[in-house]
């Protein structure tokens, strides 16, 4: 347990209003910086001339070592020449995670959260009339830039209201981490990350006009395969977050996260209408000094599993389609990896109304639920493919779309029947036509399908 202490000094911050007309072209960010270790990385951050810096968790380690005085830990950070220079270079916005909250993995029941809140807001120079002082937590949001170039920064507080007593496995059940109790999926429907007040506030923020939205979370949002804290450990809360982005039609969302003492970029089709990215930068001075294997992450695009680093979001507004560069830079300021995303790729695609089907048939969405049943499905063929003696008719343009339903035509069994009906090329014949197919719904590699082994199973519906 750390000791609170009392802060007798403060840093004079840049003045940042709820809306700032300055256009952001470079937003640097990072997390996990221990006050007792060297911090040369601040100079590298200053060298990229950021317009804004986001400190998204573990700005200090108030609980390591146990006799740490929080005010003294903040004083050490504030006295760092590189950090001082950064504060003179650009505004710094911050949100906490567990160690600057005061205790590893702590949540709603943490006894000293009010004292920790006071220390945090004081250190980062929060104005006395700021609503953060009165909120149940320190969440906040600001918008930068003029219309057409607006960047909204949303700082989520995943500590103050986060449920505790989450489901854990047996200590050491993961042989790679023998001293850890792995977080399992929590089934308690009342478990929460944000609390209702913050959820309502977030909905209001997502409805605000902005071209790009940087949502900052102390822990990872997309990654779901490691055993540590992550949004996926409370599945219904992560789904609520994705659904809120979808229902508010919030465009331009990019998650920025920390916590894991490594750098990672994950991408996921979460059903919001465009791909969501989560860029993790978590090692301002806490990353491993030597190589370590990457953590499991089925959604990974790129990773840097060792070495101190920071993140940088570059935005080229001068292009017809503004280009976003998601970067991780190492301790020398060099690009460790980069992923480019055009702003047009972060716009929600309107879902087309479900086409009506004839009597006795179901559409592809309902057909996907009928595994093991014999049904008749009807849909317009959006894409086709082939492999060997099989032809594939897809209900969606992207065969990997989670809504896709597939008709598999076994041409070695029905080819002659189709030719007699004047169908020499099934792919060309059925493409862009509405088909009605009867058969048993099976699965192949988690993809629902009906296999056609008799030409009588499939027919074209006149529109």
C-alpha cells in the first residue's frame, strides 16, 4: 500500500478548453513510467514535435515499492527535465490506470480513490472549475480543430467505478505466468467497467461532431487472448461499447491503450460498420529490456514485445482522403512499426435493409442459426468463388463477413445436370441473381453453408 502524502507544488499546464480550434497533426501518447527509473524517452517524444501528448495510465507507480508516497512519486515525475520540456512543448492530457490510481488491478472498492483523484487532478493542473472534480471518476473529453478537421479525445476512467471480484482462474494455471491468477470471462450481468453515469456521458460524447475520435483506455479493448486485465474479461461491457459506437454512428474511432508493457496494434470487425483499431503503447520506461515472446492476440496487426517506446498518431489533413499513420516509435525515436489508415476507412457503412424472401424460405441471417436443420434459404448472390470441383455462392460481398452464408455447388455431382439446363459456368450464371436453395445447414470452418449435390436443390427466383 502506498502513502498519500500531500502535494505542495503544481505544474502550470497548457490551457486546454473543452473545444480548441488548433488542428492536430501529431498526437503522441504512452503509458507506464516508473518514477524511480531513468526517463530518456521524453526527449525523443519532444523531438517529434507533437501537438498533443496523452498519458493514458500508470504515470507513476504509487504502490511500487510498498512504502511509496504518492505526492513524492508525482514530484519525481514533475522534476524530470524531459517531462518539463514536454509540458512546455504541447498540452498534456491524462487518464489513470491502476498504479496511479493507487493499487494493482484496483476498482470501485479502493479505499483511497478520492485522495488519489485529488492528487492526480492537482498534478496535471486541472482547473478548479473543471467538471472532473465533481464526477464519479476522472473521465473527460475534448475536441480539437475546426469543422472538417476535428479530433475528439475521450479519456475513459476504467478504475473508479469498475466492478471487483471478477472471475479468476487458479493461480499458476497458465504455466507461462505461475504467480498470476488469470482473468476469466465474467458472467455477472451487473459487472461494469464505467458505471452508468459514465456510460450516459460517453453516449453524449459519441454524438458530438468529430472526424476522428481517439478513445483512450488504460487497458486493451480489442486484444482478448492474454490472461490479464482487458475489456474482453467483461464481455457484455465490451459489446456495449461496440454497440454504442454503432448506434450513435460515431465515425473515426481509434482506441489508444496501455498497461501491458509492450506495443501492439490490433484490428477487429466489431460490427460497428468499419474496422476498429487498438494501438497499445505501454512502456515509456517499463518495457522488457530483452526480447520476450509476444502475448497471444488473434487480432494482431503488428507488435513490439520489448524495448521502451511511445505511440504516435500522425494525421495528414492535406490529402483528399486524410491519411492516418498509426506508429510505434522506439527509445531512439525510430519507427518500430507503422500502419496507414485512410479516414474514409473509418466511416460506418449503412446496413442495407434485409431483402424480403418468398413464402417458405428464410434469409441468410436466419439460415445461419439453423445448423443441422433442413431449410430453404433465399438471397441475392453478392460474390462467387471456386476451389477444385466446388463453386461457392456468397450472400455477402466479403466471404469473411460474419453475416455471410455460403452455397457450395459440388460440380462433380451436379455439373452434368446443370449443363443440360444450359448452365456451363455456375459462377457467372448465378452471380447477382436471387437464388433459392434447399438443403441441410452444415458448418465448415465455422462458416454456415448448404451443399448442393443435386441440381433440383437450387433455382433462380424471378425478380
